[in-house]
């Protein structure tokens, strides 16, 4: 299993939370999100949103990754997802 995860705000973000991995948010400008959109997010501080490989490398080396409250999503603890996912898969 990977030690770190690099990606945008996507399923890999939730995967990083669920598996308690270091998550580095990488949103290069070519992905199309504006600075205004990035600043308006409620999940993390803009300082954790990296838009260049140079910043990404620097943050990985210094272990400056996104740390988020695991109970952020509607008060559901990330580990409770096991029960939710099992019930969906067993239907």
C-alpha cells in the first residue's frame, strides 16, 4: 500500500483519510480551477493546495501535508464507512 497519496479533491482524498495516509493536494492550473475557487473550499487551507511540481516536491520532503478532521463529513467517523460500505455491497 502507498505511504503517501497525491491528488486533487477527489476519491483519492477520501481514500487517504480512510487509510490514514499523508495526503498532498495537487491541483495544477491546467486542471482549470481558479484561485478564487481554490480559496473558497472549506476542506483545507489554500497553503496545502499545490499547483506546481516544485511545491509538491518541497512539501513531500518536509512532510507538510493536509491534515483534516476525520469527522468533517456530516459527523460520520471515517472508520464508520466500513459498516456503510458493507451494507451497500451486501444488498
